[in-house]
C-alpha cells in the first residue's frame, strides 16, 4: 500500500498553481505549441522551424520571443545562425504529457 503524502500548505499550493498557470497560458497557442513540440526533438535554427512548421518568419519570431521571455526556450548563436532549444524542465514534462495524450498511437 502506498503511503499518503503529507498535505501541502495552501500558500505553497497557490504559488505552484500560479507557476503552472503561467506555463499553460504560454503553451495555449497553436503556433507556440507547435514550436515547443518541434523543439522537443532537439534544437533548431529559425529557418528550419519556419520550413518544418509552415509558419511565416514574423510569426515564428514573435512566438519564439514569447517562449524565450517566459524562459521556456533558450538561444545560442553559431556564426550567422541562431539555434533555439527547450530550456524549461517543467515545460518539457508538460510536452511529454501532451504527446502521450494527443500524439502517441
């Protein structure tokens, strides 16, 4: 039999709920969700994301900016290319659950 976990303080639950809502709010956009899904397979250049997802560059840049501002993706520069990759373990965990629920056969 599993031992029951100790109850969590209300203030801790409230803070955790705020953090979870912030991540879910950012992911609640089809373009950002597609970008996160694509990046979950490994880092990509802007031009590759644009081509793979069929999203125009201004939209890709805007959505990647939102993801970066919320610390879900990070960038690294190599010569003239900027590579994007996932940066948030919480977002990776959410993406794994979404994949299992909606994409796995």
